[in-house]
C-alpha cells in the first residue's frame, strides 16, 4: 500500500504491484522480446546473403534497440502504462501523481531497464525495489513513476459509477447544485474512478468525507441510509445531465437563429 497525491491534492491509498507479479510480467515481456530477437537474427542472416556486412550489422543494431528499448517505451505510451506482460498480470505504470505515463517517462524506464535487466541481470532493480517503500526500481525512480495493480474486480461491474442510481433519481432531480464547484466535483469523480483500488476502510472514510463536503452545498438532503459513493454517483450524474441539457438548448437556439439559405 502507498499514498498517492492526485492533482486535486487528494490522498489516495493505492495498491502497489508486488515484486512477484512485476517479475512475472517482466518474464512474459522478455519472452516476447526474445522471440522477436530470434526473428531479427534470422532476418539479418538472410539479408547478409544479398548485402554487405556493414548494412547487416547496422540493421541488427537498429532492430535490437527497437525491440529492447522501443517495445516497452511504445507500449507504455500508447496503452497508458501497460506492456503485454503487465496486461496479463493486471498491472499499470502511472506517474507519481496518479496520472498517465508520458513518453519521456516510458523512455527513461526503458533505457534504465536495459541496464537493470539486460546488462546487470535485474540485480539493481531487485535491490532498489526491496528498499523502496513503493517498490520502485531504478527506472521508476528516474522517471517519477510507480507500478500499480490495475485489474478491476468482477464486482466492479455492479459497483458505484457516475450513473444515476434509480432509487435516487427523484431526489437528484430536485437538487440545487449551483454551489458545487468544479474542483469538488472533479475530486468526487476521481474518488469514484479509484474506488476499487482503495482499501475498504480508506474508501469508506474518504467517501464519507467527500460526500459530506458535497451535501453541505446541496439541498435537500438525500434519503437516509444511502452509501456515500451512491450519493456522489447520483450528484455527478445529475450534474452531467443538466450540463448536457444546457448544451443541447444552446445548440438548438443557435440552429433556430441561424439564417436560412
């Protein structure tokens, strides 16, 4: 477990990926890379029959760099922090602030990984991960990233999301929401998005705190006995519905007021 501070200065306790799951994900990635390297060696051996040795050597080096460094950097950039091995184990690389990993960070991790795993057989990564509170290897330290558990439990399909709970639709429609600031609404949305990554005690405490802040600015109060995350989901869904309704009305007025051809 580790504390993560979001862009809204909200502390979240996230589930940091364990060393064993990260090692298995790494082995899967390296098996895939070894397969590609074997194909590259076969390809360059074929090209050496029709080209000179310098061209074959240059092609081999280029393809080697693309596989060893380009593969993790590209995958983590375009899949928002996941390689094939991490997808299989339900892991994801995120920034220290919980945001998506950027190409610069992914490239730093890949370059450091070449030294840690391919040159030094993983020893620096193992030592650093054992002594770092967040289980970071050197590449994570340099890039400002952290590897977390990202797989959503099956129960999340039925859990609280920013949709309107049917039992609160009537209450939400009567709400006065003008006093709820955008920053507080964003904090509530981030909490719901991270709901299944939080430890139960932490998410209950945080949910009550955020719900109390929201309910202090809206009226009337919700029905008794409703969980905080359900209340927040109803408020956000109603807020979104009203924003979409206002946007549709403005578009309709512009369409009516537009001169006809």
